[in-house]
C-alpha cells in the first residue's frame, strides 16, 4: 500500500513534457459507464460517469444495482483544475471535501503520453466488427518502465476505451461503456447542497488523493 502511494506521488510529480510530433488528443464531453477492475479480476467499482472535458470535472457513481459484487461503493465529484474533490454519501447525507494531489485519471490522456501504436482490433473490413485504437502510454522518467506505467487505448475520436495502470504492487484495468458525447445531466457536475461550505479535510501525511487512490 505504502509503495503504491509513493509511486503515485512520483507519477504525479514527474510530469514533464517531451517534444514529440504526436500530441495526445483531449477527450470530448462524455456520459457513460465505467468499470474499475484490479489484476485479481475483482470488479472494484462499476457505475455511471459524467465528464466535462473543458471544465475538467468528473462525477463517478458506482452502481449498486449492478449484478456484479463491487468492493467499493462510491460517489465522487472531482474538480481537476481546482485540485479538490468531494466524496458524497447521499444515503447518509454526508460529504467530505478533500485536496487532489494527483490529477491523472482514465478519461484524460496526459500531455506527455507517447503514441505506442495504432491497431485495428477485430476486423477492419467488416462493418461494426472492428475498432481502430491508438495506444498512448507513459511511465515515470528515471524509473524502470515496469515500476509504474499506464497504457490508454483511445478511439480516433478520442474516447478512452480501456486504460491499464500497472505498478509493482498493483494493477488496474478501467473500461468505459455506452459512452455518449454530451453531458446529459449538468447538475451532476454541480457541488451538491450537502457539500456546500464543507471545510477542506486534512490530508494525512503520506496520502496522495487521486482518482485511482479511491480504488486501492
Ligand atoms: C462541454 O460541457 C461544458 C459544460 O456543460 C460546456 O460548457 C462546453 O461547451 C461543452 N463542450 C463541448 C465541446 O460541447
Ligand atoms: C445502474 O446500471 C443499470 C444497468 O446498466 C442502469 O440502467 C442504471 O441507470 C444504473 N444506475 C445508476 C444510478 O447509475
Ligand atoms: C456477493 O458477495 C457476497 C458476500 O461475499 C456473496 O454471498 C454473494 O453470493 C455475492 N453475489 C454475487 C452475485 O456474486
Ligand atoms: C454515516 O456516517 C457516520 C459518520 O461518518 C458513519 O459512522 C456511518 O457508518 C455512516 N453510515 C453509513 C450507512 O454509511
């Protein structure tokens, strides 16, 4: 756990830019479903998300009615530009406001990602049976690639389909489904009334809050 946390600190602090003629695209506004699975095959969470790509806001609510057992029940609203997020418990009418130390998340390709390959998955010659995806990846400079690495498979229109986060201690596979290119309910990106005026919680030393951290 501690190594994983340390690793993500490094991943977050070493975001340098490389000059490269392939620049990652930026995802559009999206509404859809997302699943988070770990290397053991446990579905950590499954639920609906809403993403504002310009405002850099993400709401993710894990879906308790989903027939798969998920180990994390979650309702989070993240403001990446402001560096804060809310953990909402609507059943309990409680809300926590926390600082985001790492803004890396599976719906946004980091600016310094490298284009590894473009592959036609399935059959490119049969309508509806194939998909052409770019694989954008990155690792921490100065460290061995296997110590921490992400790989994002993204459509030509910049919809992230699958993202792998691989570290020495754990790995995650995050997939999106049923994506629509609009924000269907803008209210989901507004701070809920139970969260308004909440003080910023102190971050315990050694903790790095990030999207992925919610599933560790
Ligand atoms: C994305 O959604 C935001 C918030 O609703 C809106 O301001 C913005 O114009 C949208 N962007 C596009 C490209 O539709
Ligand atoms: C839960 O998942 C079902 C089936 O995918 C979907 O119809 C429903 O809208 C989801 N509910 C929420 C709150 O996301
Ligand atoms: C969910 O987990 C509980 C407790 O671990 C188990 O009893 C139940 O059978 C599981 N349900 C499904 C659908 O896997
Ligand atoms: C509601 O919040 C209290 C205080 O944070 C917590 O002790 C309790 O477990 C919560 N109940 C539920 C059902 O989440």
